[in-house]
């Protein structure tokens, strides 16, 4: 089988054909991949519901809603009531605003700062939210690596609302789309 490197593909056969089987891609065994995905959806009710809800939110929100509204709609459609917000203390104001928004839509929101127990403690954040039995946890600006640790120890599914990037005002894609930044990261070989 050919190594899969979709980012370098010139065919783009899969773009715009989301509802069709991807059997035309020479790089993957699409039938096997679809079969495996179907087995997982069939056996795991939560995975099936997550996939269906994600698709419905994407369909309704595409180029219309900001990520915060997508979060609200996703939770409503999943019938999630208890959310956890794991935030960096540097984003306390933004976490406060998110909490107000979520509560205004009838959600219960538990917040936990990264400095729980006196220092950066992503595992502690996850454990606190696990004790509160949250149904979905939202990451807001945890440091690189701390977000990974939080996700690993969270018992509830995790989504990221804000990725910390102090230099680009939390817009980590900026170095990828702005030549000023991009050119400083590409090493000449």
C-alpha cells in the first residue's frame, strides 16, 4: 500500500464527495476503513451519537456560526447538561464569559484553573472534573503538553475551544497563513 500523505495529494478526489465511499483513493483501503468505522459506530452508541451530532452541527453551522455557538448547539443536540471548563489562568476573563454563555443556555458549567493546588496541574484539572462527573470537558488555553495530559486523564470526551498562543493572540494558524511568520519557520535544506 502507498504511504498516505493527503496534504500532498493533487487529486483531491475526496473533497466534495463526503457522502460517497472513498474507494477511488489509491492510497488507502477505503472499504476496510469504512467497514471498521461502521463496526465502531454499531458497537458503541456514544460514538454513533457523537458522529451523527457532529455531522448535523457541521451541516447547520458551516460558515454561519462561531465555535462557541457550535459548542452550545452540539451540547444541546447531545443532551449534555454538565460541562467542565479547564482553563489557563491567563484566560480567566474568557472562561468567565464562556461560563455565562453556557449557563444562559441552561448548562451546568464547572470550571477549574490550571493552577489548581498551586501550580500548572492538568492532571489535577482532569481529576477534579472527573469527580464532578462532567459529560464534556472544554479546554481553554492550556499550555502545549498540558492539553495532552488533560485529555489523557479526562474521563469525559474533550474538545478544544481555545489553543494558547501568546504571540498570535491565540490564533495558532497565523504562522501558517502569513508569510511573515511562515518564512521564519521553514528551514532551508
